[in-house]
C-alpha cells in the first residue's frame, strides 16, 4: 500500500464513512489539532521523565487516537437507520476522564499551593508541557465549535478540558522533579 493516494490533491479529504470535505473544514481542524497534540505528548514522553508519567502519557496518546477517530467520523454515516453503529469506533468513557482527574489530584498532593499565575518555562521539558497544554486548549476550542454545528458525544469535550488541566499540573510536577524554577507572574504596579 502506498502512503500517497493523490485523492487529496484537489483540497479535500475523506472522513470515516467516506464523506469528502474541504481540508480546512472545522472537523479536519479539530482532529488535526488533536493529532498535533498527540505529537507533542510523544515529545514529552521522549524526555527524561519518571516512568509512571511516561506510562500515563502513552495511555493518553491512545485515548487521543480514539478521540480523533470520533471527531473524524461523519455523524450521518456513523449510525445505520436501525440505530446500530456502522463504524466500530471506540468511545471516550467517563472512566477516561476520571483517570485524568485522579492523576491531577495525585500530582497536586506534593505541589505547593498556587498563589499566582506561572510563566511557562524553566526547563525544556516543562516548556513542552506548556506548549502541549496550549495546543490542547486550541483543540478544545475547535471541538466546541464543531460540536455547536455537528454535535458528537460531549465527553470528548470533557476529556480535552481535563487533559489541559492535567498538562498544566504535569508541567508543575516536572518543574518540581527537575528542580526548575517556577516563575510567578506578578504584574507591575502602575506608578
């Protein structure tokens, strides 16, 4: 099988189910941004971080493939007229979201309380987490726009929202483990 098909040369691509849409369609932007996020998570996982974090990130990357498949599916083609699912696509379940919440709560147990916003940076790995967090927020914005126009399972939105929180707390946790400074944002007072 060749990697190139030439079917997208005219600026369209196929969704799961066969529907062709422009490559700039909000559905493509949504799952494309999730794919970008997944690549950033791979970069974080490739850093010198604890094995438990690497395992969590691998699981999250798998979840993002599921999430991307949901976003890449034409809702009109996903279900047959008799109500049965045509495509065998996994779901994002509340258990996936709960695992993120547990991971966040566990990491926060050892972190100092936040009193100010934190400037991204301090260590390359921490910066990668912040970039991934902002890409996750963009994916969430794209997905919410798509959801307004072509609704899908709202747990996808919940997952993205929680994942951005997870990535923020992971950045803080890795700052602590890597002994990187957390620089607080303290606005200058106007004189």
